[in-house]
C-alpha cells in the first residue's frame, strides 16, 4: 500500500517564492580562461556572422569579473 505525505499547496508556493526571491538566474559568471576558450570557439564557428561573433563575445565578457586580456590567436 502506497502512502503519500500530504503537503499543503501554500507551502509549495511559499517555498517557490523563497527560491525565486533568493536566486537570480541572470547572475552567473565565468573565469577569464573560460571566456577566452569560449571566445576562440565562437570565432571558429563559421555558421555565425561577424555581428553574432562580436555580440556573443561582448556579452560573455560582461560575465567575467575584473581584468581579462584576450589571448592572441595565431602563430608565434
């Protein structure tokens, strides 16, 4: 015989409200090294045009805290 724990629906709503109020899904960040790896991958993607490359790289750069220099791509 299965038994289920009854949880009042208002408790679920209260838990969901608490979770949403304490968590901002738009707040995340990445390291400078991760940004550089993503930048190289974006620039290598031939299915994206130059505007898409620039937009994605610039957007991801906003997710890096502090100073971050772009790796030089090419031969040494």
